[in-house]
């Protein structure tokens, strides 16, 4: 057979199997061979530089005496029989590769690979009667799912689905430990039991069920909380303010191309404007000295990001969305950042991350604004007379026997 699709669960050895098959074929039949990954960086980490649990490098599957030359930058190998092997990121795919006439191709993690690449390669493989393997673990009802359904009964295709029940790679205890460590059940079903579940990797649910069209203005006597995520690398500083009586976001400000001194002035001004809002601010790295400066002017609470504290922050925000406690503005960029946050297996651990090239600054600021919130604060709207009384009390300090009787509110 010249076509194969293997849908194997996570940690089942998909790439080790396909890599060895490609090497065997490259030694058997002289030609050009491509191994596609979703990104070039993933190709480097998952295969070119990867070392397995036994300390064996993936590249060492090619006997050294059979290698004529190896180019690390291009992730390219030429074998003694004239065959070439090249690792390519589908995100950087160039049409010039099409002219090199591959005779064997592997698409790794096809469920998250740019499907257009296969459309470029397909005509050549048809003409030269080359072979193609698609390997992946499901990722929703996308192009990989469609391909599976199209070819699953085609006698010209090899189709195989292997779940953890078939391989026994992970014990029941291993899987329960994953759940205890934060892996959602839907993600477990997808990653280890190859179920096609739409949105299984999405960190946040019910986003579009919790939108508001108009932001509420400042109200005297209301309490607010603020979250400040400070700029790092290419991110922006983002300030988010939430009404503690409604859990509605009332403002989100993004600062870019502004020096730190001006940013500090803006943060102080926002805190004071929103009735001296309680503020959690990112104190990681460059944030530490900025927080110390702000402490001299307003009350801020530092939040230091570690792997654990970041997970706790996002878990709290996740729960607020699932329970429909929070309402956010109908802002396309904010919604996109929330929807892009995905569960990913990084090494042996589940991480909540934004895809490569996308920002998460607005999400983290939102998470800081919501940190520690549980129950909404009761609010009784002040009359103008009550406001005047409160302002008068601030200005006049009672002396001697003079007492001011104030209305409770």
C-alpha cells in the first residue's frame, strides 16, 4: 500500500515508528524523503534533537557509517546510497520543495499540520507512485478527522487506530494521576483514547455565552479589582478592571510602545480612578522593581508567576467561565486570545499555553483581575446626600466632644 493513516494515542511511539520506516525505505530505494511537522521548531524538538526515555537519540537510528553529510541548520541528511532526508515545518513550507520530487513522505501530527501542504505534495506523489503516512492523535473534527472518515474503508489505504486500551502503555494509575494533576477528562479521552471531541483542548469554555455589549461606567461607592500583566518581549502591558458587585469587566486597557515611567503613571491613575481598586500585578522579572515603585504610591499586591501559580490563576479563570460568573466585553482580540489557549502535553506534563506566535497578555491580565474572587460583594447605590456626607466626613476630623452622627450605609 502507498497510503497509510495511523491514529495512535499520545506516547505510543508514532514518530519513532514512522522515522524508522522512513530510514529503512530511504536505504532501500534511492530518493528524496520528507518528514513534515506542524512547525520547524517542533521538528527540531520532537525528532532532530530528541532523546528518548532510554537516552537514545532519534538521529542515532541512522547508522553513522551510512551518512555522507548532515546539515543541522536545515535538518538535512544525505545517505551513502544517494537518498536524502529532510525535516520540514509545514508553517514554513515553500513551493520550491515541490520540485524536489519526494518518493516518501510522513506527516507527523497531521491533525495540527497545515493541510494545504498535502495539496501541494499530492500530485507529485501520484505521478511518482510515492508513499505517504499520516500520523496523529485526534484534535477535534478537523481536516484529519475528514481524511480518516473518507479513507477508513478504502482498501488502498492502511488505516489503524490504537488507544491505550490496545497498547497498555499507561496504567490506569498513570491516567488517574494525569487527571489529578489537572488533565481534563475530555483531554484524557482525546489524547489516550483517540476520541474526536470538538474543543477538547480548549482551556476556556462558554466564552461567547458570557459577553456584554456595553461597559458600565464608574460608580461612586462601588468596589473594583484590577489585574496588571506587565509587558514581556513582544507582549503588551494590559490593565483589566472588574466590578466586584457584578463580576463584569468594566475596562481593559492595552499599553504599547510606552516607556516604563509613563506606564507606571497610567497604572497609578487607573487604580485611583476606579475607587482605589485592589490591584494584583505581575511581579515576575522586570515587574519586581516596577511593583516596588508602585507600592510607594498606591496599594498593589505582587503576583509572581511560576509554573504552579500560573496554572492556579488560569484554573480560577476557567471555573469562572464554566460557572458563568464572569462577563467580558465583546472584544474580538480578547475572545481570540481566550479561545486560542490550549492544553498541550509538553514533555510529560499538561500545560495551558497559547499557540506559537499568539499573545496571552490579555488573558493573564484578566486572570489577575479575577484572582481570589468567590462571592459578589453586595452593593447599595448611594444617594447624592449620602455621598456628600461621606465627603464631609473625610474633610472634618471630630475634636473634643464634637461628634458627627452619620447615616449607616
